């Protein structure tokens, strides 16, 4: 969390943020990821790992949430990543990666921003949980210069060789 908040303070451009901007915010639960809105130095979405909420900062933390997903937050699980489409608001999409509560699967979804609310979820990636491991879930989301969304999926910790497994794309753990 400290590194996340530090990167927030260093990358905010014209707006000056304190390292503890989110950590001391009203009713904020474990900020885990941040995505600046393209063309803006002071507007961003951020994820709360344990609550499953994506919230908007627009000069201050907006009350309520942009969207909420049901997360399993034991250990290193929860809402782990958020990204904003590089052509936002013309392409008003926000992407989230999380560990789902009902089956602990890794989920990548896309939501459309409709008046400040995330609507019309679309499942983009499903990674079934095959063991009881709760760590190394990954979840970082970033758009590359090619306009494609990149997802860092953790190795799930239970089998360290997941990252080296090259079985034709059948094992997505430990991959980008």
C-alpha cells in the first residue's frame, strides 16, 4: 500500500497529493490499485482490496462507489487491479481484476461508465481456482502503448512452476 500511495504522490502532475491521501480518506478500505483518467492530473479511479469497491477521486474522494464486486479478501485476495481505457471518455470503460467470493476464481471484467456508475459488466477473463492457495494472485492492469490491456496474473503460490509452465496457454497462472 505504501508503494501505491508513493507512486500516487509522485505521478499526480500539477495536483499535489500527500502520500497518505487515500490512506487517511473517509471510510477507505485498503487501497490496492489506482488508474488516472487519461488527460487528467487530478482525477482517478482507485480499488479497495477488501471491500470490492472502485471509487472515484475528483479533487476529493466521491461518496459511494463507482462499482462494487463481491470479493474473497482472505490473505492476498480481493479487488487487485483497476484500469481506465486510454480513450476515456470516448470509450468510457473501466476494467477490474479481482478474486471472486463465491468460488475464488480470478476475474477480469469491463464496466461502462454511465453517469459516474459502472454498468453492463462484461466478463473478459476467468481463471478457475484449482487449490486452496490464497497468495500470489497478481492483478495489475495496464494499457500498453499499443492500446492493448495487459493483465499480470499471479502464480497462485501453491505451485511455483506455474510461471514456467508453457502448455499451450492452458495454464494462465504466472503469466501476463
